C-alpha cells in the first residue's frame, strides 16, 4: 500500500505556553519543517509556530 500524501503535524508555539495547532501538510511537496505565524491565545499575540511530531 502507498504512503499517504498528507500527514498530520503539530504546530508548537515558540512562546513556550504549551499551546499548539494540529494541521495537515503535503509531505511530498513540503519536505522542510513548517513554520507559521499564528495567534497564541495564552500569550494573546501572534507568534511563530514550529512543526513537531504528534505523539
């Protein structure tokens, strides 16, 4: 069976609040780690979120 093209990833906040988003990415086209600037409601501001593994 073939590998799925999209994988689930966890975007962890760099503000060290423990907040995270769960999203999907295409593993074939985006081979590098995903970094997005999103809203952290605990820090109450926009911060960078870096990709981590879902445990």
